[in-house]
C-alpha cells in the first residue's frame, strides 16, 4: 500500500492555500497531463511564463519555491530573462514527465515506471546522469517527497510509513505512484462536461466517491429528480 500524509498544502500568491486533500484533488496529476497535451507544439518563453503564472495563481508553485530561488535569485535582484526561462523550462519539463507517465499508465504500461532496468528504453524522461540506477517513480519521490510515520487510526499505537510531499510536484508523483502500485483506475465525474474531473476507484483516504464536488453532486441529484417527474 502507498499512503500519503495529510496536511500538505501549497501557498498561493494572495496569502491563501491550495490544499489538494481539502479540495479532493485526487485527479490533479491527470489534469496536468491533459493541460500538457493541449499545449501548442511550439511555445515562446513568454507563453511558458504566462502558463506558469496562471497555474501558480490557482495552485501555487509546482516546486518548493525556496529550492528554485536558492539557485536562481541569490543576488536578490529580479530574475533575468534567462533565469526565468530556466524556471519556465523546469516547469514545462515536469509537466511533460507527468504527461508521459500518465500516458504509459493509460496504455497499461505503468509498471515500467517502477522498473529501473527499463530506463534506457525511456530516454524521453528528464533523468539526470547521476541518478541512473533508479526507476522514474523512485527518482521523483526522492526529489519531491520525504517519508513520514503516521497513525492510520487515532486510537492505534501502530505507525505506517507514508509519503509526505514537500512540494506540489510531490503530491502529483505520490498520486502517480499510488496509481501504479495499487492499480487505481479513473472514471469521469457525472458532471465531466462542466467540471472536467475524474474520480479514482479509491481515494488516498480510502473512500469511494461518486462526484468530484458538492456542486456536481447537487447537479446530478437535480438531474435525477427532473427525470423522475
Ligand atoms: Zn464533477
């Protein structure tokens, strides 16, 4: 079993938080894959930064922002165009890796993401040469999560090992890991045409859900009521 620690949230610019647990963003990784697929083939640096800014406004930074700042703006001045491009490409490369991982999972080949040996067959992921002996998922988890020990039940004295995301990218890769290890499958929410959300057969909190949100639940029950008239 893969457990994810509750309580991770990403701060967003206007001093609020994006809390993927609270907002039940169990399909966040799959939506990023969808957004990546919809991108035009060629993007200018400016277009990349616009996408990144729009994303950050809603969900906060994909990475631990300190991690990026320490390497790119130590001098304390505004980021140069080149630095901004580096940050932008890091963002885009991560989107691409997420999208390719989801594609493999959807094609029924998700297990290769846990397999270190097949790495050479997948040169399209952003491996660093110093990390060659790990599977893609273990690399991503090393990069964006840490391990914690949690009580699954308040009354229990036993602790279980769980992944703690250290950034939004960690939340995404923890979900991908869970999908592969536990064969999580997704179906469209009843309001998919409007909300665009998918529902896992089992959420990280161990629940089965029928709608992505209260809004879709209400819409579905209204629809049902009107069809019964
Ligand atoms: Zn919905």
